[in-house]
């Protein structure tokens, strides 16, 4: 599985843990290939939002994306994100959360989660924890805290 983490041990471990969890959705694990070699990987998995009223709302988390270093800045990451978002829509998901680069993900429509009243489960700068509504208005009335699967707790 380290092929997909390109030398990042914790990311490789997280991918393996998610793939072996009940929150793994095989059709939301996408690989980019260039010249017959793995060039990138993106993984979405089930997470939830625990609302301020105690309800649980299922959503999708973009768990991680990696592009092999020598192929970065060639559009591979963008292609993976676009394909993943399209696949999430096809499967009927209405929103996605992620912890990621604030310079990269807004180009796909991601916005700081605080705008929607969605909080990260740990302290991070507001501009790096983001959400995307795949269906307009899908987050209306949903305020709360994202809860990741146990796999995320097992990676330090």
C-alpha cells in the first residue's frame, strides 16, 4: 500500500487501515496511471457529522490524495479530485469534508466548514478544514462536528 503514499509512512498506513475498515468504499478509491506506472491516488471514505442536536449525518471524507513527487503540477491531482467528486455524486452523496491545502481545494468548490457550522474533530486553522455541497443546500440545518472512523485515530 505504500505505493499510494509515495514514501509517506503515516499516509500509507491510513490508506491500509481505511481499506480494511467497514467505512471503505472500493469505488471511491481511484488511481491515476501514467506511462504504465501509478502516478496518484485519491481515497474517499464514510465519515459522519454529529449534529449539535445529537443526530448523526453520514457524509464522505476525502481522506487523502497523493501524487508521485516527480509528476506533481501536471494536473494529475486535479483530475483525481474531479473524477472522485463525480463518482461521489453518482453514488448519491450530498457533501464531502476534508482537511487540505486552502490554495488547492477551493478551486473545486470547497469552502471553510465554519461557514456551514461544521466543525473539525480537532483544532486546525479554519481555512484548512473544508466542505463541499454536492447538492446545493444539502448542509442547510446541519451543524455539528465531524467524526472520523477509528482508522484515523490509529495513525499518529
